[in-house]
């Protein structure tokens, strides 16, 4: 079984990305932390008991890793935007075996007392221009969402647009993920996130 775990908003700086999300969703993000192995840092927003949103950027005080950073952050430029959706599983090796080439091998990572295994593409960018989800398996039963305040914000719809929409659908079907997202055809790959908030519907795109 595989399910949506969290969504990632990338930006050139953490302050810029945080302000972009807070302005659009009308909420204050919670502190995250540093990912020493990747040279990145983040801030978080709970989306319920088992899902969250992260704003993640290169940490200017961090050490550059000896491999490309996740979410293709080494090549990121421009305004903040949704860059990835990450799916969790209790059987990561089996899921990787059914994923398309280029999803990457699982790495052991940690932040504080959180520990997980995560697939990072060799190039830094997941298949289908980053629209195929990286896969994660949390260890020790600890999950960030359980530690975050609940602001009543929920992710209602996740839409992927890609010029090779049929091939993307087929790849997601191999993991049973097509019901988790809407997939449409468009010239430029993109992720659109629609939320229900106490102030009404909001969109990040």
C-alpha cells in the first residue's frame, strides 16, 4: 500500500518560500530543521494527522552534498512553486522495484529524532520532470505531521500536468497511485495544489 505523505514547495530561499505559502494560505508555518546530508532546511504545515506541507530550500549555511540534492534544488530558480509530492509506503524496496527507471535507490536519512528511507533520483530530479513522486518509509513510527498544530487546512486536490500524461498515468498505475491525483495533458510540467481552509478554497500553483 502506498499513500500521499506530503507535498514540497521549493524556493530560492526559505524566507521567500515561507512568505509565499503563508500569504496564500493565511497561516503561519512551523519550524522544521536542517537536513545535514542534503544541505537543505525546511518549514512545515500540518494538513491533518498523516499529511503535511513543507517549504524546502538549499541551506546557505549547510554543506553541499557529494550528490545532487533532492527535488532538483541545485537547478531551482524563479518564484516559489509546488515542486513535488511524496508518497509513503511500509514496503519501500517493493515499491522501488515497481517504479520507473530513475526514481533512485533508497537512502537512510534523519533530522533530529526523525528517521526515514527516501528515494533520491541520481540526477536530483524524479522521473517525468519531477512529477513522479519520490518514495519514503518512516522509521520508528515517528511522523512530522503528528507534531504540527492543526490549522484546519486540508489538501483536497492534487493535479499533475505533463505533455506525456498517458505515460505518467501508466507509471503511477504500477504503484496504485492514480486515484490520489488528477492528471492532465499540457506542454509544461506542473503541480497544482487545491486546499480547503477556514477562509475557503485556496490554490498553490
